[in-house]
C-alpha cells in the first residue's frame, strides 16, 4: 500500500505538529514515535503517555437479542454482565482458532460496544454480522465515526481530574468510582463521549471514545493538563514494549487463526458450557505448543521468529521480544513444546547464531506497584 492510500487518523495534524515519525499500521498512517521509544516508554511508567488509537475497530451491537447473540458469536458468557462493565473476549473461527481478541463494553441495557483490532476490522465485522442472523440485533461498523484517545500511566487519573475541575470533562458519575474494566458516559466540552478504564500497557489508564471532530480537542486538553505531570504523546513503538512487559498478547504475533485459546493462556476467557461458534474445536491437541514468557541474560534481545532451543534442538519460536526498558534485561514471549517445559530444563534462544540462556517466566514480566 502506497503512502497516499493510507487512512489518516483525525489526529493526524496534531501528530505532524508534534514531529511524529509515522508508520503504516493496518492501513493507517500512525505515529510510531515523537521523541524516542525509550523516553516515551519511561514516561508511561513514571507519569503518563497519550496514545492515538483511532485506528481500532469499533462495532456496535444493539437490540433486545444482544445477550443471546454475543453468547453465540463470542467465546464468553454475557448474561451476568451489567451496564457499565467491560469484558475481554475472543472471536473464534468454526474450528476453534482465534479470529481476534476484543473488548466488549455494555454501554446501555441493550447496547454494546465491541472493540476489535485494527488489522482485523473487516474479519470481525463480517463475522459478527453473519452470526447475527436469527437474532433480534443490529450490528454496525462504527469505526469511521469513532475516534479513540488513551492516556496510560500513574498520572492518568490526575490528568483527567484536572479536566473535571476545569469543567471541560463531565462524567455521569465521579471518575474515582470508575473501577478497572468499567465504562461510563460523559461529556467533553458538551460533546458526548465514553470513558473506559481499561488498557494495554500494564498501567492504570483510560480510553476516551468520541466523534472524530472532538478528538483533537481531547488530545490537546490531555497534553496541556498533563504537561506539569510529565505527560507526553506516545507512539506505537512504546506501546509495543509496554504491552510486552505486561505480558499482553498481540494478534499476529501471539494470537492467530491457528491458535486455540488455551495455547495462549486464554482458556479462562472461554465459557466452559457455552454453545458459541468454535466451541467444538476449542480444545488444542495435548502436544500443541503453549505460550510462555522467557527472561534472558545479557543485553541481546530476541525477536519474533528466533528459534527456542533445548539441548540444541528447536522446541519453539519467539513471537515477541525486546530489551525491557523498565527491567533492564531482555524478555520474550514464545510458543514452546510442552515437553520442553519440564522442571529443570534449561532453554536457550538462538540470537543470530548465539545460544543465549532463557528462563521460563510467568506473565506479566512487569507489574505496577499497588496503591497503599
């Protein structure tokens, strides 16, 4: 795809003004960095970063049959999900492989917002619309009429509070009552928005869904209110190292249509007694590779595609890897044969011909300090 064919975010002018470097991501021209990957990564861990996520796919589900439809279309149970809650879920193929991972928000009694990965927009929309047959629901692709700005980091809550004090942001209930994986209605400069408390960095944070024309004002307001707190704009490069430290899978790396949920540690997401699309094939082969965390020695990082070795034999493949800016040593995610994970086994990663020791680690690699 040529640069002229890429879609632009409604915040494109703001990114240009901030000196962003751009990349093609899922057909969008998106900022990869503004200053440096490391500076933006550390800012999110120590203060907060503001991200443009307007390339994500937003899909509306509404109607009295919404719960029954979601129970059928996705690998989760939605009957107990009350208004204002969010739920991480999976869209599976008929054979049980993962078509996409997504977040579902119940924004009204009979109205849901499904947020899918940008690269899987067409797949998710088509699958959900096809699966809506026979249910009293309407499924709409609202991606082009929805912008998404996120603020992630320990200074995120204080930055939003500053906008409330300025009376620019008016949530329907106090922001300090918005717990993790919740969503509420609000207005920003009298425009209707949704505020969710979810995220993909391992830090506390919020996402603000709005009409595209409102997004530039939200972006500017967050950066202005957060400037004294160390808040900066952050690009996709920092987002990737942040999510890796947090042990969060990325579609196209850790997740694919050939991956069953349990292989990726997502068996808990699947309804155990559900009659959803893909239920009959959801269980992987006992010998199928499983996703593990690997902590390496030294400073040389593994990259996607590098072989994982046991006694010199390839037993797996790295899906994501980097030198962790927060921890100061390399970390990686990899699919490894279960037989290679027996207690006492020492694994190595082949980094351009050098076998570097790698210890199996639980996720996440990084966990933020709890309050109090």
